[in-house]
C-alpha cells in the first residue's frame, strides 16, 4: 500500500525538528476537514486509497516522506505544515506574479486561479496576444457549466454556430458540451476569465499548474 511502509521522519527539510509521528495523523485530518476534502478526494490526489488515509489519520499506520509530500501538496501546504501547530492561514493570497502559467492554443496562456483542494469549481485566467486563440478549431470538455468573461481587450467567442464579439466587462454562460473557441480580434492583448463547474481537469492536468511554474512567462 503506498506510503504505509515507512515511519514518519523525525527531521524534515534539512533538519527542522518534527513532533512524534503520532501527531501527524490527527493533524492531517484536521487540515483535510478544514479544507472540506473527503477521504476519497485526498486519496485520488495522492495516488493512495481512502482506507489508507483513514488509517493514517487514526495513527494505525505510518507514511513515508514521499507520501507526506503528496498529501501536503494536495492540501496546498508545505510538509512542515503537517507538523507545526502554527501552520500558515487557510486563506492564502495568490499573487499575480506567482500564478502558474501554461501555454494554451495559439499565442495564449492559461493560469489556474482556484487552488486545490477546491473541488466545486475551477477558475482560469487567460491571456491572448493579438490574433491569439484557444486553437484553430472549437472544442468541448467535461463539466456542465462555464461562465466566460472578458477582463481586457476585444475577443470573438464562437458558441456552436454563433459568434459573439465581446469587450471588457462582457460575460456569457454556456454548457461545456457546446463547441466553443476564443480568439483575440482586437489590436491589444486580451485577458479573459473562465469559471467552470463542476471542475473538468484531472490530476494530470492540474499537476501542470504547480505553484511557481512559469513555463510560459510574461503576462
């Protein structure tokens, strides 16, 4: 079973002392509960099982450092936060310059604003250079509902057979099953916002959005 073979290390991050292993399980449960993450959700995000997480939280088994790192990342924490009583606040500001960025479509990039372990919705900011788009073709994806809003510039949003020229402050809602495409038709860079519920991204896609990832820097 993943992570069940090793006991919790007494030292983490280059020698910072950690409490006894018995303190880790209840703390993980408290942090998970505070973030409204179910056992199954945490298990899915860490590649373990709900049964293992439950046993870990009740101190019926231990976890190796690799598994604790995965748990901390899934809860948007550092590993030391699993041991410290004065962990950082649950409500953490995401600075613009810290947004994880990945390329999207043509001359575009996408930033995930909603932070794990939020599972009710996803929020993405998009940036398109002049002429940039989500791609040459329309696309659909999982989920049910999507809200699209233009924050800056002028874009053309295609929804099935409809085309809408949208400017700053304009918004629209549609089903994620409707073929859609976004292209910057203005003469300045455009910024947009997507709000999707329920979330569509799987664990592999979300792994691209690691804090500090600037694979396509510059906003």
